[in-house]
C-alpha cells in the first residue's frame, strides 16, 4: 500500500509570524465545507480542521468552517463572522480559508451579476444568481482584507490559508481550476452583457483566487500558508484513482474522508510550523495519537446510547505492517464499520509504517449523573488509554409539548402543550404541491403508510436546480420551529421527520437545528447526497437541549441537486419536535392546552399595537380558547 504521508516540502510561504508561547489561547478557523466539522453519525465526509486539534498542543481549536460559505456570505450572514468575533481574544490566531464557493458565478461577483440582470429586466436570471460569488481580483480581496483588519483590531493574529485543492486531474497534473485559478474558463460582466468562456494565459493571475490571497497577505503583512500547493502535491503523490478512492468522501472531487482530512490537517501544521506560524504548538510526533483525547460523550437521557468517533494515527511505526487493537471496558462497545456491528474489542490494520484509522465507541447511559468507561489502544509497543464519560439526564416531569406538521394537505401544525409554533417558512424555495411522490413510494414497514400517503413537495424558486452545486446554499432552506412561552422552558427529547427526493436520484440535503437566534453553533442532524427517489428516509435525533423562556429551536432543511435539473422536488412529511415544558416562574402554573382548543390568536407589539402579519421580533400573543377564556404570552418569532 502506498505510504499515507509521502509529501514534498515545496509549499511556498510568503511570511512568518512568531509569538510568545503563552500569547495564543485559541486558534479559530473560518472557511468552507472542506474545513467544517461533520457529525460522524450523519456522513462520511470530514473537514480537515475537524482533526487539527490532534496535531496541536497547548492551544484549543475553535473550528467555525461552514458548509457553503464564501468569503462574502460568511462575513455578511448572521451567526458566522459576527459570532466568531465575540469568541476571539487578544493573542488568539485566526485561520482564514475561502475560495470554493467564491467561484459560484464563474469569477464574477454575484451581486454585480444580479444587478446586471435586473437592469435589463431579466428578474428570472437575477433571482437564480448565487450572490455568494466574488471576483478574485476585487470583492474576494475586499472580504479577505475585512477579516484581517477586524482580527488585528481585536489583537488576534490572522493567517491566510490557501484553499484545499480540488481533485481535478489532467494526466499527471492538477488543472488550473482545481488550484482555484479560473483563467482557462471564466465569465465577466460588461456594459453590453455577460461574456462566458473567457481565458487568459497561465502567466496571468487575474482570475487566480490563491494568488489574490497571497497579494492580500503581502499587502497586510500577515502569513500566507500555501495549503493549495501542499494538497495538490498530496493528491498527485497518490494519483487520480487512489486519490479519489482513499482520500475523498466518494461523492466527487472536493470533499474529504477521514484519511484525507487528517493528512491535510497534519500537513498544514507541518508547513505552518516550518515558517514559524504556531510552531510552538505543533505536535507532529510519530507516536500513537488519539483524537479526541478526551472521551467525554456529553449528555444523554437514561437508557440512551451515545456514540463518538475516534481517530487513531501514528507515523513511522515499527513493524511497518500490523494491527492496532482497541479494547473497551464493560459498558462500552466498539465498531469499525460505521455502527453496523459492535463488540468490546476492535482492530485496525495498517501498512507502510503509517496508521490513520477510525472507530466508533458507544456507551448506553445506565444511570443519572456521571457514567464512566475506558478504552485502551495498542500498536506494537505503543499504547494509549482514553477515559470515556457521559452524563445521564432524567426528564424531571413537566407538561408534554409536541409540534407536529403532517404535511399531507397543507402546512398546518398541531401543537400540544404550552409552546408557540414558528410556522413553516421557505427561503429561496416554495411548495410545488401536496401529492404522493410516486405510486411506488416506499415507506419504512413500521409506519404502516403506503404509496397513497401525500407529502409536501418543495422546489427551488425558478423551478430549475443550477448546475455545479456540491453543497448547501446558505440562503436556500425550509424552516420549522418551536418557542418556549414566558415563564416556561422546554426540554427537547426528539426531533424527527421523513424526507426523500422525487423526480430522480440527485436530490441532496443537509438538516440542521439550533437554539441560537442567529442559527450559530447549529448541530448537523442529517446529510445525504443523491437521495434514492421515492424512498422515504426516517431521520431522528434525541438531543439533550433546553429552549429557554422566550427563545426558540429552529429546524432547517438545506437542499441542492446533483446537476442542472427541473421538475425535481424535496418531499417532506411528519415533522415532529417533542419535549416537556417546566415552569420557570412562580406567577402561574402550567397546564396542557391542545391546539384545537385555541380558536383565535391576536399579535401585539410591545407598545400594545396590533400586528396583523407578524414577522421576526418579540410579540405579545392573546389566545382565545373554545371556552371563552383568554391567556397572554410573550413569544419571539
């Protein structure tokens, strides 16, 4: 087998930065999906910063990479850059990696394209244009400068990081577009229209995002780490077939699996430390390493099984080939096949004196409070131990609350218990119709549903899914939600739904939820690329989270399609948010009120003025029940 770590050291670095060892407390990472965290229970895709902590010591990684983010969208949209800035303090580091989604409009700035189409009255094309796109020589540079300047103003050390190369092979090289240089084919806005299929010589870097990042680094006097060249060298060392088979997530030429992400994280630390960037924190030992080193699985309800993924790596192992053995204590099970089979022992094979492997550990919460276990990992004479802990939680009574959207004939929600529904809303999408997805629709046997059951069929505005999308679009989603009314909080114990694609097998979707008003720190609940058409997938999560009084839980579906297509829909059914409400004040007692008992609702702003069509904000709601009684509550929509 080819050695996993056989890379040239020829990555170019423009500048270096040296700080005292105690100056930096955290390294914050902002960028796109190649950098982001992924839920191991939702997908095999991994971002390289997901494993960055394994190769650093004495500094904490705060990975804020975001699926679908461009330098523009991450800066402008709520919950991203504005949230990261509140988490940074003087002496921290900020790694900045953007370009993949900046290329969405073929090198043009998305806002300029929209403006052009609107100026000629073509609102259809204007609405279909992806605003995230930037021009490498203008708006891309502008947003990089904003991140650098604003980080410096906070006393934070910005580092510009070349975007991960795409696996775009052309013989024994990587194409210009794979290296984020669109010079072979780009578009441009002119006064007379949009010109497509433009090109410039390889010596012309006008359309080169990486060169533009280098230029900004030199202009601002900050480090540039050329991870683009480093990853191109890595991919070429494997070759086209092995690169896609061993390093990618199997869904294209952009995203990574565990091995690819871990190798890139290690390579980044290596070339950065060689230039003096965070060198004091580099941990590039060839010894056995386990990530996360802390086996805290978090909170779970008594009887719930929690899982966590662990990455094991070692370099220059003796002997060069062998097996790593993982042993678990009583109450902890292990899996190396993604959770299909479980046992108290597991083994990982390696070759080429290099190990990069992963396994899942599972602990069932046996009792309230702290639950303990342990793991032992052995590779030849090397050994590591990891403590496994989880906190058991019991639902302390309360009144049952459930928001349920059947979505068979309309978007109405049935609410049981004290709470406030956030109505379903569409952003860049709309409901095409309610229909059974197909006469051959398959539902899980346990549901008792058959192909006659209708679902809500949702489609992109303009009806045509654009070509070239490989990830979610931040401004295109469907949202549901539940709010806790004044004087209560809701402990959530279930979020579930059914979904599928209709019209083909190319529908892709990410499902997230968050209790933050700006949707920051969202948890990924589901990821699926190329959903099997007309085959309803059951998606469920058992979170341990609380919705405080006046705040909300929001559930979002972000769809895209694998290639340009029309007539393709995302089918949704049976959305459920369930939990128990408890009283937080002494002024009233909780009673369960079924939605059917409420016959009228009126909304008022905080000045007491009636609002007929409430949008986002804080409102007072007056509910009139069937028996004539009236109650008031405060909510946030």
